[in-house]
C-alpha cells in the first residue's frame, strides 16, 4: 500500500478512529505511561500520532509535545482535540515517519503508538526515530503483538489485511526488540497488555467491502488460538470477540 | 495564522535534513539544496517528499 493509500484510508477513518475503543481504552495507555515514565523536562515527539489521543496522557507530563502524522486530516483533528482539551504545550504537524523533518538529537522522548504495523518498512522508521533522539534519549513503542509462531503470525496478518488494507505487518516481540537494537537502541523494559475487541464493531469501523468482512467472519470461529494465536470467544452478551494483544517497549539511544 | 518561530527553527528538509526557507506569503517552503518546494496548506507545512515539486525559479 502506498503512502497515498494510507492517507486516503485514514482521511476516511478520522471520525471512527477517534471513537474507537482500540485507540481510546485507558488501561493500555496507563500501562504505556508507567513503562515510559515521561519527565517534566522532556521534549517529546509522537510519531504517526493520528488524532493525537496519546497527547492527553503524555502532554501534561512533559515540557513540549509534538505529534506528527502522514495524514493532514488527522493533524487537523489532533489540533482541534488538543485545543479543546486545553493542552497548551501540544503541537501537531504533517511528517512521514521514515523522513522526519527534524535535525538529529531534537527530542528527549519519542513515542509511537499503533503505527508500526501500518509501515512497510518499520526498521527505517525506527532508525529515523533513533536519529532525532538525543544520546540517552528514550523511545517508547506501543503496537499490536503477533505470537512468536510464524504460521500463526502470518494468519493474524492475513486477517488484519482483509479487514484493513493499510495494515502492513504486526511483529512478534522478539522482532520488535531486534529492530530497535538494529536502530542503535538498547531495550530497557517491555510490557504486554490485552484488550477484548468486539468483532462486528471492529469490522464496522474499517469500512471494508462486505465480502472482505464476510471472509474475516468465516475465519474467526471461537477457539483459544483462532485469530493467529489470539483467542476468539463469545462474551456474556453473546457477541463474538477476540483478545487484541499489545506490546510495549522502552529503548534508550 | 503564521507558523511559529519555534516551529520554523525546528523544521528541516525531510530529504537532506538541511535548512529550509519559509515563504509564507506564497504558502511555500523551499529547500535550496534539494531544489524542492513544499506547500503550506491550511497552516500545515506539507513536508512530504512525495508531495514536493521541483523548484524552478
């Protein structure tokens, strides 16, 4: 998928994305905050910030907060949300994660949430994030998690791509850590968290053709490892759900 | 609304990471080294290589 396709997809998704439980759930953000421990003096950069939802948790805890995203509609939305929330130190601009328009060593903290799985070249993006960090600066990554089983991971990614063509690849934790290492960073801490996602709601939010959704439904039958290694089950109300797994890491330049 | 001085001091060319020239009245940002023009749309500098056009003048 080209950058242009990603921009088109996310321009259509701005409103549903803002309302999505997947990006709004508080517990995963609390866990990410606890892992990253932002500092009052930090100049923070949020790469592929989307509508800037992470800013609400992080901006009040740092000196300055700059979010960048490839999609101008997301940047406009992020500016509006931050201004309504009174986040005086948060700014939002357009930039490509693989070609950041900032000099080396511009930030003390770089964050990226739910973004790497959209990137065809996550290694390149991580190297760019490392470049703009000061020596000793910290990178906090939060993303979807694939299991370490290659067959399960391939199935997970095939289903994710059916549901959202802007999905590139969800990585297993070992590969995420290896990519951070290759970007010249040393991994300090990792954490994982699960979130129960209702499948019909998840499909509705993606705006895909009915056939694609039908194919996803056909593949997602209840089972302990049914969704590429993650459980699929019915909740108390009878809705079909899966456990979405997230991984976080904190790495130092 | 004008771009803040703080932002202009921070931004560099996404390609060569060199200094940019801001021509806000024209809605343009130039990189002399790469001979590229980046647009400013709705107060948002579009510093994307895919959307840059060649600097002709």
